[in-house]
């Protein structure tokens, strides 16, 4: 029971410390823009913009195969146009 005299003030001090750190983070702008950096990673300005036809050609020449290309998989002719 005597340990409560130590743990209760320490827990209250910890709550105030965490509250002060959260207050500092909010007022210093840490939570202003949560999605901007995530979108900025995806925006690569170094490469030239590819048109729709160039993207289609790059995808169609890709060596990646789908599961319907494996032997033994029967695909109706109207679905697979290759």
C-alpha cells in the first residue's frame, strides 16, 4: 500500500508530461499536413510525363504474366484476346 504514495504522483507527473509534449506538437505544426508528405513521395518530377499510349506500350511489353497464361488454365476466347 505504501507503493501507491510513489506510483500515483509519478503517474500524474507522467500524464502532465505527455500532455505537455502533445500540446507542444500541436502548436509547433506537427499535425498541420498529415497527407501532404505521403503524396509528395509519389510525385516524381524528375521523369518526363508519359502519354497514355506510352504507358500502354510499357505495360503490354511487361514480362509479367497473369494466372490465365499458365498451362492448364482454360480461359474463354472472348476474355483472353491474345
